[in-house]
């Protein structure tokens, strides 16, 4: 009997210990599971917040870059507008200087009368002297030695093809070709020559026909003498009007 009771006691003790162990594990599991779940939730929330912060930062950087790009574009447009305004002012100044120079020449010419006049003609968009042009200049220059108190006016002109600025420049180049020939080949002093670049402002023929335009591509040359006995012609620069660059006119 005693041995049997001992066995029963040991079996009951083992069962009790197993029961207590399972209860302890269940208790621990019940206590730790909510903590683990809460930690996982916090990790997910932290990851989401990090992603949201990154997205906000990217949008902010994109907005800043867009604003900077618009500001740079506005600055470029402002600079371009300022450049165009400067060009317009230079063009206006050039036109004003041409008018002033022409006015001064006309005033100085009041005391002079023409002795010999001739006109030389040029090809389309050309400023070189032809053989016929040189012969015409030679005939006029032959009278220089016998003319006292003289000046020579050289008026360059063009047809109506092309812009006004380009034609002013072309008319001056044609007139300069005549002046260089007079100075180099006929020894005429530069201060004796008045240069007037008329551009297309003073046509002698209609620009509606090819023959009329050919007549307008010219340089008028006048040998003039002073009508006042005691008057000495004022020194004039060989180039009184500014030049302006432009694209050549089309045919």
C-alpha cells in the first residue's frame, strides 16, 4: 500500500508541475503578445511617417526648383528686353546723328555753287567703282586745279531694296569708294570733301522698275566753289554719319 501511494503522489506532483508550467507559458505569452504587436505598429507608423516626410521634402524641393527656374527665365526676359531697348535707342541716336550731319552740311553749302557735277553708278549691292565711274570722276577732278576755295560733296545713295540701316551703310561705302579714289588718285585733301550717306531717302527715279533702281544706285559728286571772297570752307570730316550693320538685301 505504501509503495502504491507513493507512486500516486509522484504522478500527481508531476501532473501539477506540468500544469503549472503550461499556465506560466500561457501567461507569459498573453503578456508579451500585445507588446510585440504594439512594437510592430510603432515600427509601421515610423516607416510611414518617414516616407511622408520624404515625399513632402521632394515636393518642396521640386517647388523651389520650379520657382528658381521661373525667376531665371524672368531675369533672361528682362535682360533681353533691356538689350532690345538699348538697340532701339542706338538706332534712334544713329538716325538723329545722320539728320544733324546732313543739316550741318546743307548749312555750310549755302555759300557754295556747283562748278562741275557728275554721278557714278553701282551694281546691285556693290560698292566698287567701275571703269566708267572712274572716268567720270577723272573728268570732274580735272577742274579741281582751276577752282579756288572749292569743296567736293559726295552723296551716296541706294535703291529701295533692303532695310534702311543697311542702305545707309551701303550708301556710305559707295561714297567712301569715291572719296578714296579722289584722295589716292587725284590727291584731293580729305578736309575738302563732304560725305553724305542718303541711303534710299533721295531717289532720282522710281524704285518700281529695274531701270529706275539702277539709276538710284549712285553717288552724286559735285565740285563747288565758295561765292564769298573772304570765306574759307570749314573743315569737314570725311565720314559724318555712323554706319550700321545689317543683312544684305535680297534680290
